[in-house]
C-alpha cells in the first residue's frame, strides 16, 4: 500500500492479455472480451482474451496491467490520460483505467470485500459487465 497526492493505493490484482481460450471464461459482450481467473495463491490474476472488434484500447488488449483499490477514484484520475471509464462493471465497484507511461493501470473504488467482488464477477450477479441473460 502507498499514498500519492492524498490518495491511498492498495494492490488488488494483475490482468494479463491471453490468446487461447481458458477454462471458466466469462464473457463481456460490452467489450467483446473473455475473462478467466488464474489459480494463484499469492495474488489474484485475471486473464483477458479479446475478440476481433473489441472496443477497448489496444494498450489494454496487449499489455498486462496492475489494478489498485484507491481511496478516491475521482482524485486518483485527475490529470491522467483515461483509457476507460470511470464506470461501474459490478454494482458498488467503480473503475477507471489510466495510461501510466506505456502501461495501463486499473483503479478501483469500492466498499465491497474481495469475496463479494470475485463472487459477483464469477456469477454475473449484480455485475452488468458479465450479465448472463
């Protein structure tokens, strides 16, 4: 954890672009993207595989990203180049992705526990990004 410009940053997960289908993928029609979780003990890792025509910026589709929970998303993105958001892919979970040098960084503001976040993402419940209709 660290503090920069009055905002607290806490590591949340790592996102890695993938090219091959993986077991347990969930689909986001909004971004034409599949997400799966890695079996890691020390940190959360998500793999993101993109369909042709994904609307996400190339930097997000090709470069791994770190994600941080922040104490104030509005303040954290001030003066930054936004790649995505802010938006709410999961109820109670606001996200923005910024460009930091040549790397995308995901910033998250939420009061949800990690268990609530990952369960909503996996089940699609209260998660518009992965809604299963």
